[in-house]
């Protein structure tokens, strides 16, 4: 029975692809996705750019480096004391604001090769794994070729390409969420305590990667009901799925609740919901394009209607739908701020649903095999062609400013720097200094953030208040803090420069004999925005 005539809800009627063809395509998907993602990181500017493309990526990189240094030289010290000392020198450690799993995975890689390129290779390989899991899941209800097309076409989405160039945890979260879907579908087909516990471990890993992984908590109840297996709720194995989540992720979520609140907006869930719904309704077609969005919606409607008639959905499709609903509810109710990058967890379900939607019309036999994959690739390319900005990363000047300033050597007096910029610029300078510093524990260098040293605000920049009010007061503050070098980032548009940055610039240009201009470094944030970094040195 062909895919377009069989009901999605009847798992026993699904066409089982030939093992040989499925295996060959699996290898092909793995190889092509790996080569493509690595090539894109190189060609898209990932290896050559600084860590200033997003306010969060410097925090992820420095926190990974901190854990790497603890494993390499800090074992035996109290972990909290080590982290506090590290933060004092390189204040972009974000453990607590973000869960630990991403850093647990990247720190050992940095032990092998301490470089930002190592983190970007991890990004590329994780996206390749996400594509491979998408193919494996698709083969449960699609023919191998459409499943392969859906997995590879997902790599063409501008959202996926952009995140590959940045040191972020979103790709890892999407991979773990899709893995959780596979395992829960596996459990629904043959329920055992072992399978439920494995699901709980993967779900806990997702939550320990990013708090939005809590959306997976809806997967077991909703997926079980949609699959028509509601009687499992009365079995021990079903409830065992919650045990690893409670044991592994629960303590961290309780510990970090107070810290993570700083990263949320001041809106109530209801107020946030009113803003989030129109934002993501516009964001879905902007990220995936109208053809893929409409095909996915049509496939979901067809699946639910067919499932209603047969009183059950296929376990894979039930689990996919349940995961998607859980993640969407997190996007709409948890006030962490609006961003289309949070839609990456929906990319595999959307691509697989679109592939299924293409299989619903009655295709001529001669066109069915190749026309559907070609259309899927074409639809996936539309957002890329319509994008105002091709997914590249062109952030330069921050690393070179740090390297031109010179790193302290063993036996030198500890240097103390101050950088005044926006979160992107401050993070880029701190990350560059941390990776370039020959000794970080105990550190030969300390970098202060102007936004924290010369002003006060919360994690989101709210409640901004300048800490100094005049040039003489600021110069005296620099003397008291023992600042030896000052970075003033003028790549920020003048109208957006905070008060403390403008005052710092005035102090450096006041003619005071204690400070002299060391050099000017050209800075580029994106290819059409260029500016200057002024670097001053104490006389």
C-alpha cells in the first residue's frame, strides 16, 4: 500500500523500507551532512570570525573554557571557589544562567584542542547528528528517499546555518529533543521499564542543556494518549520515565531558579503569551517559508483526522506531535524573550511533516520517486533565497585588538583591562583574552566589563544606572581598580552608546597624562557595519 493511501495512524500498515537501501541512505545522509556542515562553518566565516555574533556565544565559550581549565588544572579545588575566581578574571562565565550539559560535552574537547574552532566543529557535527536522527525517524513513516530529502533539506534552512556559525546550545537541544521522540515512540511500541528509564535520561539531558527542554515533559502524557495507549498510564514502566528527570535534572532546576529569573522579561505568562503568539505566527513562515509551513500544517491536520478515525496515531507521529506541542507551549508561556532561533527544535517535525504532506496527493508513478524530494529541496531553498542576509558571520577586530595589546607572560605583573562596549563587544574581547591568555588559573590577566564596573544593571540590562558621574571621578576609579589598558568600542552607533562609554571616551580624550592612545583597531560586526576600537594604555 502506498504512503498516500494508507492511514498514518495504523503503524502495522507502514511500508518498511528495504534494509539495504535504508542503510545506504543512512550512510549517505551522515557523510553529506557532516561534509556540508563543516564546509559551511569554513565558508560562512565561522573559523575566521570573533565571538561577537550573539550576546550569548561568548558566555558559552568562556564557560566551556572554565570547565576545561578546571578539569585540566583545577581538580582538587572547590568547584564554586574556582568558578568565582575565574568569573572575576573573565566575567562571562554563565553557569547557573545556563544549565551545565553543553559545557560538560565541550570541555573535554577543549582539553584536546583549546580553540574556538573546536567549539564550532562541535556545532557542525551536532547539526549533522540532528539531520541523521531526522532521517532515522522519518524512515518510520516515509520511504527512505523522502526521509533523506527531509533531513538534508533541513540543513538548508537559514536558521540552522546561522546557528552552526555561533557557539550556542540550541542545536544540541534540538538533537536531544528529537532523540527523546525516537525513544518514546520505541517505548510505546514495546513498553518496558528499561526503555522508560532511557527516555528519562535523554529528557533530563535536554533540560540540562537548556531550560526550555522542560517542554519534553508533555511528550509522555500527550504522546501516549494520541497513540491510543492510555492504559500505559496505569503501569509502573510509564511512571518510571519521570524518575531520571527528577533525579538528574530536578536538583539543578531548583538550584538555578533564582538565577535564571534574571534572564526573563518582567511580563507575566499571560502578557507574554499575547506578544509571543503573533511573533511566532509570523516567525514560522519566515523561518521555514510558506510552502513548507502550509505542507506541514496540512500533514498534521490529515494525521489528526486520520488518527481520530482510527482512534490512534502511529507512535512516531504521536511522539513528534507531542514534542512539538510541548516546545511551542514553552515558547508561548515562558517569558525569556522572543527569538526565532528557538524554533530550531521544530525544524525536524516541520520538515518530516512537509515530506509527508507532499506524499498525500496522487502523484504519477513516474514522477513520485524524484519529484517529491526535488520539491522539498526547492521549498527549503526559498527562505535562503528570500533572506535579506545570507547566513554568514563577519565579526572582526576584537580578537586582533586583544592580540595586539600583548598577553602577559610567566613572571609578569598581572595586567588589568577594562572594555566598554555592548554585550556582544564586551563578550568578544573577554573571550578573546581568555583563549589567548597563557595562564588562566591563577590568571595573569583580569578583564573588567565597563557595563558592570562603570554602571549597574541586571542580566537583561534593565535598571541601568551609571556608577560614575564625571571625568575626574572616572579617572580616579581607574586608578583605584589598577586598570592598565582600556578598550573603548566605537563600533556601536553613537545614539546607542551608554552613558558610561561616552564618559570613558571623554576621560581618555581629556588629555590626562596618565593615559595615552596605544592604537586604533578597525572593527566589523557585519560586513556593512564598520567602526573602530580605541585601545589606551596607562603611561
